[in-house]
C-alpha cells in the first residue's frame, strides 16, 4: 500500500515526512477499529476485554496470514497499471477474490470450533467460556474482511487511494457507534458483532468500487504485456503471496504463543498484556509508516547510484527522533494512560508498572523497522525473513523462561519482547552494513 514516487525522491526531512504521513494515516485507519474495540470493552469490564484479547490473539492472527498472502500477490498491481496493462492489473484482483473468500471461510470454520481449540491450548475454563463465542462471531466476518483487503490493495494500486481512505474512516465511525450500541448489552460479543458487521459493510463498498472501476483498455497501450507475460505474472502472484504468507504464518504461530502464555497467567495478566500493547500501537504505527518511507528513499538512492547507506541511516535517525517523544510521553504519563484505558484498579496499577517497558520496546523496534525496510529496498529477502523468524523464536523461549519459569508474569513477557527486539535490530543493522560494504557502488546486495 505504499506510495509510488517517480523518478525517486531526494532525501530531506520535509520530503521524508511528506511521504511518510499518508502511510501513517493508512495504517492508523486499519488499526483504529481494533484499538477502539479494546478501549471500549476494557472500560466496560476487564474480564470481557480478556475474552476479546484471547480471541483476537489466537484466531485473529490467522487473518494476518491471509492479509499477507493477498498483499504479497497484489503488490504486482501498480507495476501492471504503470505499464498501461490495465487488464493485467484487473486480472490480479479477480484471481485474488475467490482465494480471499476461501481463506476467510476457513477462518469461519476455525472460529466455530474456537472453544475446543482453546481447550487444547489449556486455557482457563473462564476464558474458554467467554472467548469461544467471541471467536465464532469474529470468524463469521473473515471472508468479508479478506475480500475488503484485496479490493483495497487493488484500488490503491490503480491510483484510487481516496476511495479506500474515505471508506476506512466511515467504517471506523460506524464501528464506534455500533460498539456504543452493543457493548453494554453483550460485552465482548457485542464488540465482535460490531466488527463483523462493519467488515461486511466495508467489503460491499470496496468490492463494489473495485468491480465498477472501469479502466481504459490496455490493448495497444505503451508497455502492453502479452498473454505469455500475463501467465508469468499469474505464477509470480502466487509465488509472492505464498512467500509472504509463509513468513507471516511462522511469526503468527510464535507471536500467538505470547497470548497463550498470558492466558495461562490468568485473566488480569492477559488483559494487562493486551491493553498495554494496544496503548503503544499509535507510536508503533508512526514507526511503521516512517520505515516504509525510509525504504522508498533508499530504493530511489540506490537507483541513482548514490549513497544508499547514508540515506538509510538518516531515515533511521529521523524515525527514532519522531518516535522518541511519543514513547517518552507513554512512559512518563503511564498512570494517566492506564486510567484512561480501564476503571479496574488492579489492572490500572499493573499497566502503570509495565508501560515504561512497553515504551522501550517500541523505541527499539522503530529502528529495526527502518533498517528492515532499507534491506528490502536493496532486494534482500531471505536474510531479513530469517532474522525475523529467529528473533521470534528467541522471544517465545525467553518469554517462557521469564514469565513462567522465573515467575515474572506479564512483566516477563514484555522483558522478553525487549530482549528479542534488541537482538533483531542489531542483527538487521549488521546485515545492512555488510550489504553496503559488499559492493563499492552500493547498488546490489547478495541474497542468500
């Protein structure tokens, strides 16, 4: 969902923020519904929020795999559209539609059996009884959610981003209203019902716009791609999709382990774990948007044969400078943020204690996001993926040792995240330095 820049921007702080701003807004729109759900349910009842968190932290992770698959394959849309091959761009979306629906239906079936699956994960009975119905309601909206994502990526790829932005903003407003209507009567189930209804509405709007997007015929257009190349594009779509989904699936399995660990610790630790991370989401979204901007600048500088290394480190520094005030505010006013999130005194006290640690995690991850984007701009694929998966494996081991083995509870989970984040950022930085030094021209990076 990035912004295409031609022939490539020259790095400056104003240009950097100009490019990063729409990326931040895009990510904020996609994440806002989850944040609103969490805040409104947590202020209603902390145990209801624990149910919602367990459902989103287990079944909800499957949605991330589907999104990665669709976005990986549909990343070819802007390329076809820029070459004048509008038929090829549209064919990518049409091939993605049945796949999105099929993956969504798989999530629906899994959600229907949510309670037995939570039992296999040895969750507490009070969590299973509450989270199981929430999983079933959320799963019912997965086909619509994935079809909406596929349509949004396609629309942005054919230069219709305003339609997506307006639709997402409207969806967030509707979600807040429906939460206000349903949560007092149904708790976490009401929030899940609101999310599912909004996803269905968003799907109808975005898929409708995608279907009605009548583009000029591509035959005879400059850069027209023949059928043989379209067939190659078909294979590339699935290859990119499976590659992205495979990496995310590995990380999802490992990441979901933390939610399972938090559930083993109890209702209150699970609520504290999810709520604290949700409060850090705005700073993380800023970091992700600026990381994508860093990658674009690095790619442009590489194409010009310039100093990609200098631009990358400038992007990392600018990202950290922008994120630092946000995490500092979160750490200094932890008590105020916790009180804003929940009325439960025990939950508020625990959140106040761990939020400074969460702020440190975001600061460390911000640098890693920017360096990872710079590596992808150098066409690195295997090493960043290996580092990400390896660091997540380290995270799970450290979390089990600290939170469960040493009895540190939810603090141990966040300490493990800080350790794994520091290792990941360090290894990504080392790999990037190696890539830059591997060639005098800074134009290529050997992929292993």
